[in-house]
C-alpha cells in the first residue's frame, strides 16, 4: 500500500482509538504544529499551506507498507490494523494498492 501524498501516511498498528490519540499527541509533541517553519512563513497568506509540520512528519514516517496477501486474505497479526494517518486534513486522498505476484 502506498499513499502518494506529502502530508499523509499509512502504518500498521493496533486498532485502538485511545492509541491513535496517543500516537497523534506524540507526533504533535515531536513536530509541533505551531512552530515557526520557513515553509509556513513563505506561504503566510495561504491558510491551506500552513502545513510544514505535516511535511516533516511525512519524512519521519513511511508512506508505503507491505502486507502479505495469502489465500485471498491480508496477513496481519491479531492486533494489527492498517491505519491511514492524515497529517494535514481533512483532504481528499488516495491510497494506491500494488499487488506483486510470485
């Protein structure tokens, strides 16, 4: 799976809404939304472009994941789910699905 955007990503983790909130809070502490970023200053008059934090987070996270597909089913661990992580939204997004054969 691949997310072809610079301000969104995808991950595999536990499907627990409290954990999702913890992840978002941790990411916000790591890369604060309201820091003084040159990208944001350059586009100061454009509210939709005040998203340098999202671009930085996308660099730290992986926009692609590989999940085995066996006998017509995704192979995920007991607690694993696919998470789409919106870093600058809501926006219309795409997720590309690539299937490789053996």
